[in-house]
């Protein structure tokens, strides 16, 4: 696979995301910012509001995804490009995949984040383990009741796939 070279516009959007992160730090938030762009237009922005909202999922990318989906009236962000001030963490990366973005550009790396005590290494290590061997054990409980909703979904003729 050929490595893509960011354009000057891509660098401008990264600088904008970095500017959001800087402003967020000045306002008491975390050092992360993100922008969602479609067809050259900024659809939404987001900053890290974890401590201000007491929401551990309120990362810049997740906040930008939520805002973009509200703006576009869709749970899919097809055709959108995300510019993040930092390489997305495992949660944000998963959310970006679920949202169906076309591409992700980022400024700081996960190693840069690790250097200021925002490390994802532990989560990546946990994901590689068997669920029952993780620091927070995940235990499968077989249940005929639990599978019913899945069976109902599989049989539903008017479902909206996602």
C-alpha cells in the first residue's frame, strides 16, 4: 500500500484541530481536538470534555462524531474525513470505523500521548488477551433470553442495517 502524502489543506486542518486542542487546554479541558470535513466543508468539531462532563467517552473524536451526525441527520459519516490533533485511541478509532469515515489524519502520535501520560498501551495489551484474563474480567454467561433479541433482529424485515 502506497503511503499518502498529506496536502497543504490537510496540514491546515490538522493545525485547526491542534488550535482547538490548545484552546481546550486554556479552558481547562484535555489537549485534544478533532474536525469532521466533507467535500471541503467543516461539518463539525469536537474537543475533549472528559473532566468537564464527567464522561470518560467524551474524547474529541467522539464529540466531533456526535456533532457531525446531528448536523447531517445520519448515523453514518460516509465521505467524511476526520482530522485529529492526536492519533485516535482504541475507543475513538473504533467509533470512527463504526461511523464509516473515509479517512483519518492525525497530528501527534500515540507515543507522543504516552509521553504526557495519555497512554493507550494498556488497552491494546488487554484487547490481545482472552476476555476472562483481562484486568477487568469479561465472563460469558450463556443465556437463552439474551439471544432472543438477536433472533428478533435477524428476523426483522424492516430493520435499518448499521
